[in-house]
C-alpha cells in the first residue's frame, strides 16, 4: 500500500501548492491555462491510446473491441447514471465546503481530477506491481505526475482537486490488496485493451477541460471493464483470437 499512500499524499500536498497560486491568477489567464491543460491531457490520451499495445510485449489492440466496449460501457453507464451520481457527490461536498458560493469549482475539481488520476494504465499496472511484487516504482512515478497535475488543476479548480486523493486511495488500494486474485485474469492482451479504452477516456477528459465538449465521461468508464472482459474471453477462443489479432 506504500505506493498508493504516497500517490494520495502527493495529490494533497502538491495540490496545496496549487491553491497558493489560485488567487494570483485572473479569470482570463485561468481560462487560457485550463485550455492549455486540456490540450496537454488530450495529447497524453492520444499517445497512450496509440501505444496501448506497443508498450506491452506480445500485446496488441483491436479497434473492434474498443468500439464494442465503448458502446456497451456507455449504455451501462447511462442506465446507471454514473456521471450524475459522481457529480451529485461532488455537489454535496461543494455545498458543505463552499457555503453557498455559486462560483465554487469544488465539484468540478473533484470529478475532473478523480477521473484523470484513476482512468489510466499506471493506476492499474502500478497497483498490481505494488501488490504482487512489492515494487512501488510505477506508483512513485505516477505520484510525481499526479502531483504536478494537482498543482496546475488546484490553481484553476481549487480545493476539490485535493479531495480526489480519496478515490485514488480507494481505487488503487483495492487493486493492490486484491492483486493476487486479479492478476491471473490480467494477461498482456487484457491490459492492453483496457489501456486503450482508458486513454480514449482521457482524451475525452482533455476535451472537456479545454471546454471543447461536454462529454459525460463517467458514463463511459464501464467500457474499460468491458474491454478487459472481452479480451479475456477472446483469448480463450483460439479461432476468434487468430481472426481478430
């Protein structure tokens, strides 16, 4: 759990640094910086999606799997209203902390940062390495990256970014603790397909941050799970696997 604890603390501590700069940034500069951050997140998502299979030896991705996973995931997310639930949670926190401030961005900061930190390859792979091998290197690197992002996001969106440390701790901690049970199901193919969908969601987050779109990203998060399940099943059927890969 050391890697996860460090990751959560990095989000909080470096997020506090970002809060110190919040008042020094005017509205026009804030808008410009948020669009710049959005473009950087889009770049991270595109590069990650294109390299999802290349970064894992012996793995590849298939766009058909991605399309089906996004479709099924979107349907499930919409039916369960995951985006609405996440935003309502953020709004409840905002109402308690912002004291009626209609301009408060606590909810936006909490939701945006939580998605960025939790939807991605390093969260899964790093947590598995931490739980299986006691190797926290990947999560330490992720902590540094998340911390830097926290400085920037907290300076723009405020205190809600710090609260994203809670879902980071719960999500990565759960994977770490359950690593021995999860690991047999996570072949390189499964991880590659999950990575691909995850990075596509990061592109969507970047588009939202840059205010280009208003995609309900949380409703698409189940697509990551669907991609993994389909890849696992396909890998067990040689005829289908050889046809698709």
